[in-house]
C-alpha cells in the first residue's frame, strides 16, 4: 500500500507545477473556484482528468470558463504551435434511403418519398473525379441503410472509385454501415473491414456514436447500434490497421455526465489501439430534426453557446496526449463561430466538403462548402498559420506566406451563406507566419494521438 504522505507529496507536486503554469497564462488565480483551479492545474501538469472532474468542468461558468478555454488553448499550442489544418475533400452521400428510424435524423427517406435518391457507381465516381479535379485528396462517403443493399456493395463501391482514381483517399462507412454490411455478408467485423481495406478503404468516420450511453441511445435510435457494438466495430477497425475519427453529438437529451463519460470511453479505446485520428464534436441541429419537432418540450434545441465552448475545451483537456487533434464542425456552427473555437482548444477546421446533406437536412443553413482559399482566410483571421493536410494529418501545403488558388464554390451559395465576415480581417500573413512555429515537412504527420505520434516532438520543436 502506498503511504499517505507519498500520495500527499505527489498531489502537492502536481498542484505546484500546475499552479505555476496557470500563473504563466496570466490568469487571476484568486478569481477561480478552488475545484476548477485544481483541475486546471492537474491538466497543465499532464495528469489525467477523471469523469467526475470532466463533469465539473462542463458545469463551470464566468472566470472559471474563461480559464478553461485559455488552458485548452495553451495545451493545444503545446502540441500544434500556431498551425491550424484543413483537408480538401468532398462529401458524397450515395443514398438517403434508410429505414432505421433514428429519431434525430432528418436525412433519411423511404424509397417512395419525394427526394429519395440512390446514386449509381458511375455517379459516385463522377463526383469523386470532379472533386479530384478541384484539388481534393479525400472523398468522405456515407449513406443510409438501404434495405435492398447487397453486402458486397461497399467493397464494390471502393473498387469503382480506386479504378478511376487510384490516389484518392477513401474515408467511408460509419460503424452503422459496417454493422449492416457485415451482417448482410455474414462476415465478422474484422474480416469485413479487412476486405474493404483490400478494395481501397483508407479510413473510417467514427460517426453513429451520438452519445455512448445505453439509456440515451435507446431514446435516439432504439439502441439498434448499441454502445458495445459501436466500440466493438471501432476496435476491430483499429486492430486491422484502419484509422478512424471519433465523434460526439450533444445538446439534445444528454448532459455533462454523459459527455464526460463519452470522452473517457474514447480515451480508454485510444490507450489500447491508438487508432483515432481526431475528435469531432457535433452540436445537435434541431430545426428540422424529428427528435426535436416531435418532442419540443422534452428535447433541447441544441447546445448553448457556452456548452459549445466547453465541449471543445474539455475535450482538449480530457484527451490531451491521446487524441490531440480536436476538430470543429463548421457545418454545425457556421464558419465565424468555428473560427472562434480556435481560441478554445481546436486545431483543425475539417474539410472543405463541396457538398453537405446531413446537417442541412436537420436545418443547418451554413452552406455546403468552404473553399481552400476561404479556409486560409478564416484561419489567418484568428492569427494562426493555415496548412492543408490529408486525412491522416500529413502536411500537403503550408500557407504561412501564400494563398491557395481562388475558386468559386461547386454549389452556388444563397445570400445568407455568404462569407462576407472575412472582409473584416486584415491580411495577417506576416504576423501569422513570422516565426513559422510548428512547421512540418510534407512527409510528417500530426496524427499525434495514434500510431504516427513520433512526429509529436517535431511539432513541438523538440519539446516534450
């Protein structure tokens, strides 16, 4: 048994180290509550944040919230410097026909519904080719669980894309689709995913996670894909060498206790597998979601502004050293709000997308594309150094002192989707790129939470 005085001594060392770091952030420590002060000190001392401590962080306000965001930003800077990434990609939803009946989903349609579609392989390949011609390195492909879909559909789709575009990265198929395809094919998850990889699958979106809590999932999806099955499929992907993202959809019938437990579960998986490339918090879009429209007295209309701040910041603290890429979803929050998240622990703006259907079907009105040139302006507007990456966070181009070519959006924008707010930012290229802190060569990766974490020191200039 460890002597009590040794535990006390360890706690004192952590507290001293962390409090010194808090002072370095120019925080008025006396204005902070004791609980928050100790938790932030613990995070700055690189100690793990517990579920209970995560709940406390999610409930903080005022000066405590400001300190949380600044601490998250500081930890982000330790890993990434001033660099903020984005990927040039295209979303392709090959069908919106689905009979699963997830209550939050405004995307799914029945075969006979107006607007129901099921793209042919040729149509999907044509869209992928159009994306490649616009500079995309990735296609993100997901679809509804069409009742007539053959189990071989997913591998045949990958093969069709790779036959036309062998260098295009295929980031595709949620755990729900893997569950469906494996069942249709009567294959184990390991074998089904391995088969997809042989056909060209490069990575998998960790969507369909929603909230990894049985009680919540029972209400959202009737627990058709249970927490245990989602975890089993994600672990299977990682075990056969397929990287995935991680997500959390919040702001509906959930709360701080669910959020903290969800993040801790993702952290536990990452400790075992190292297969997550990033976390993408997804705020619930309520406007046209059946979950809200049918139960407005029981379901919240998405997270509050403070909860959005806290989700990204707490994720940075709880996942620090394990999943070090925290991405903001501009389709959920809008580009201007996404830019603000760069001050709350976020280091990535995600994809340019070109097309977006799922968030729009739930009522989001933030458009379908942000071009690479616009991504660079948004990042510079936050005083950061923009860089283009690929799916696994290898650098493709650094835009410290240059710009991508301007291009019109693939889909014409409506007036309310304009990015005129970018005009208020001065050209900050010189100040953003002055030190070129965190510069990486194209062959290096910032997938620091997973198997390619060897480049972590490079991103820190050699610091531990």
